[in-house]
C-alpha cells in the first residue's frame, strides 16, 4: 500500500468518528460554518472550479463541530497528504470532472444533513462512504511513478 492509501485508510476511521461526534456535539454556530462551506463549494462548482482549501474547510468544519481538538489537530497535521489525495481524486480520469464534483458535493451534503439531524450513525456512515469513494477514485494513480506532479499545478 502507498502513503495515499494509508492516509485514506486512516481518514476513513478518524473522520468517520469525527462526523459522528459532530452530530452529537454540534452547535448552531457549527451548522452555520458547515453551511458556509457547502455554499462555497457549490459556488465554485457553478463556476467549474475546484479549491482544495474550500473542500478541506468542509472537513475542518466537521472536525471543529466535534469540539474535540484532537480531531482538528489530526486533520491539520495531515493537510499536505490530504491535499495530494484530493487533487488526485479530481484529476483527469475516465470520469469527467463535472461528474466527480457533483458526486463529492452530494456526499458532503449527505454528511452535513446527518450532522444537522444529530444522526451520529448516519454521519459516520456517510463520511466513511465519502472517503472510501475518494480512495477508490485515486486507485488508478497507484502505478504512476509521480502522481504528486498534479500537486504542482494550480487548481
């Protein structure tokens, strides 16, 4: 397994639990932050743009909503590795960028809705499914010598 695959394996567990904790502990301010992140992602998508920072902000907002600093510090520490994985997930492949973007937005929305409903089981499941799908969407890069080359491009 490569570094990216290990990162996804770790994130599926940690961020799944973060989503569950966020559903249990979130406040109205947390919901407002999550909504703002969702609106930003939708605005970018409408302009056919991708932003790592906007996507990552959604994941950070979930971590903040846990009110457990360990979830937040874990994500922050993994920022560069997560960035590489996200860029590879949206990089050209057999799926159109538009299709990928729509799927990712729908997955984020499913996590958000579960947190909004205070559905810890659903939030955990939706986040795990989202990250599992992202992991799957990067597997075609496993045999490429330097897939991080995409990290050097401006998105």
